[in-house]
C-alpha cells in the first residue's frame, strides 16, 4: 500500500503562482517516476508533467513555459509550481506514481481555484 | 497533436456487457506503447483498472477486461452492476512527448 499526501495553496488570484507538494510513504519514492495530473471541474484528466528518479523532467507542451516540477528523494517529496495562473487553471490537482507507463497510486487531490 | 478519442457516454442495463473504445494516433498507441484504463467514481480519485492493455491489478473483478489492436483499445465490462457507474479514462505514453496522454473520458450509465 502506498500512501500519497498532497498539500498546497487552494485559492489564488490571476497571475499568482500555484505551489503544491506531494509526499509519499516511506519506501514508495525510489525508484519510481512521479507525475502531476489535473482535472478541471466537470472535465477529463490532463497530464501536467513528471520527474524521474534518474533526473529526467518532462512537461505537457501546453503548460511547459509555466511549469516547474521537482523531486526530493531524500524527503520523499515531489512538487509542482505553476506560474501566472488564470481561471483556466482551476482544477483538482493530483500527484501520482508512475509504474512503467501507467499510474498505480494517486494522491487524494488538491482543489485549486483561481479567482479575482 | 496527441489525441486519444473515447465516446462521451455509454450505457447498459444491469447484467449486460458494454465496451468503451479508445482510438489513438500512430504517435501513441500505434508505437507499441500500452494502453491503461482508469475508473473514476464521481467525487473520488481515479483508480487503475487495467494496465498493459489486458492486465488487472489485484482486487479488480474479472468482469473488467481490456484489449488492444493496432491503434485502438477497448475496455469491456460484463455483468454490469450499478456500482460500475463511473467515468472511464484510457491513457497511453507518448514517446515524443516523454509523457502521457489521457482520453477525454467516457461516462458509463447503468440503466
């Protein structure tokens, strides 16, 4: 059983920066890859980006200019930073562990609302 | 553009069999990457249902099965139950993206 705990800012104004973190239970982080996925209200899932244990980072091209993701293996934490948010970034944000090419464990989700 | 296309909705009566399709472009499903399926009951976290085209994680009933052929994949649910009412998403890895893409999701209604 892998337990993922998420936390971060839930209410933002346009142009502010979103910051979320995800921590995994002991022994769950290495050697896996970690992704952020979001779901706007009433809509489907959108992959945001990921970090691998080997140091590789990749992001959705539609968000690439605004996204930073990083992994702290010593602290078993994974983080997401999204700059210059707009109302279109309002969504439920999930962290997820990638096993091979699928996501086997998900965080509980963090609702983020962008509103002036 | 990397796209996985699913029907917006499907429905079936209890006990029936339904299938949900997932059609992709050659840059994802067609490049030998597997298709995976998730079930999301409203208000809950997505749950891995099928991985590697056909494999069920421990605890997933064998009423759920997956298949893949060429650039299309399918999720089949037999013996439909009320508790199966949920949104279903397919997902695949895009090599050129070094990341994943999800289908738009299919809402299953049990009549």
